[in-house]
């Protein structure tokens, strides 16, 4: 099983827009990914699950995936979480 740990960079953590973008990317990649914060783990494709983790900026989350494309999927999701998606939204406005 492939695994990566990353600190969430977005100012609002994994809430609202950053969570939506994360879930959309997880679904698009088509590889089952689990995201873990502390003792709780949820499917990365579940918006309610991701929001329920209560992840704030700087929280380390662990992503796990298995099967074909797992490494690439985790790399893409780690790259996404490493960016401040809130700041990027402000630039787009």
C-alpha cells in the first residue's frame, strides 16, 4: 500500500472550497484513496467524510492508496494539499 503524509497548507484547512477541490481531484483520479487525520480515516471521495475530519491549516494528514495508479494519485493529491488553495482563490477573484 502506498502512503504519503502532508501538512495541509490552505488557510481554512480542509473546509469549504479546499475540501471540494480535494474531493473532486480524488474522484477524477479514479483510485480509491483513504485520508487519515489522527485516529479517523475516511474515503477521499467523500465530501462529508473529509469535512468530518476537522482538518485545520498545518494539520498532517496521511493518504493511503493501493492498486494501479496509487503512487501517481497520491503524488497529485499531496501536491494539491501542499498549496494554499484559499490564497489561490483570492488571486482568481
